[in-house]
């Protein structure tokens, strides 16, 4: 079984927890994934604009292959308030900013509107396990702070624990049907590790 050394350049720890849990629980038997903490700490960003400004430089010029020798790098950027009809074009623009070598190893994490919106799908599934109706999270204009409040509560609970519990047992195929942004993300992971 192939081993992939990976890391992430992202806006916040929630994206990291989601990616780590997804790989741990949903890719068992496909590959072994080893997280590179030094890369993550060195290139950690605090917001959307810093990720957008730095990710091509960090991947292409910051010793992406040496000394880190990464096989896979996630780039976490929330879609925020961009027009939803432009999602595919916006995602393509992000990949176009990378050189060919970096494109082969990059998976852009671009949830509509934010990672918490993917978590809302999962929270809905836990509460309604037999529901078959598609929910409309990605087409609604729910404020991110309201979505975060719904997921993490007030006062905010342990994000890592909440994200892990939601991600470790969900059905990939179900979320791919519910969320086109998750589907693009998941298929890209499969492409990179193939």
C-alpha cells in the first residue's frame, strides 16, 4: 500500500481537522497518510486572503518537494460570498495559479460557503439518518457566523471533537450527492492518490 506524506495550507484548523479525519476514516485500505506538522506550522495562514496570496508560492517555491517531500497538499479556502453559479470557474482559476508539478499534488479545499456548511450536511444526516431528500445548504445564503453557531454552539465547543464525530461515520456517496463542492474535493483526492 502506498504511503502519502501530506500537509495543508488553510484558513483555519477546522479545515485541517476535516481533512485529517476524512483521510483516516474514509481512505483506510486505499493508502497510508502521514501528516507533516512542520510544513503546516511554517505555512499556516489566518484568513482567506493570506491563503490566496501565498499558496502558489508556498507549494512551488518553498521546497515543496525538498525537504518536505510532500505527496499531497491540501489548500483550504472558503468560497465565502462568491456567486454560487461561478463555483467551477473559480475553482479552475485556483488550480490555474499552480504550475504543472504542483497541480499533480494539490487538492484545493473549496467548500461552499465554508467548511461549516459541509458540516451542516453531516449534522443533518446524523439527526435524520433515513431522510432521502436533498437539502439546500449550498444554495442558501446563511451567514457563516450562524452556521458556526449551529455546529459548535455557544460557548463554542471543542471543534476538533465535533468535526471528528461528524466526519468519521458519514457516507461519502451521500455527501457527494448533497454537495457539489464536496464532490469536486473528493474526486480530486481520488485523482491525486490514484
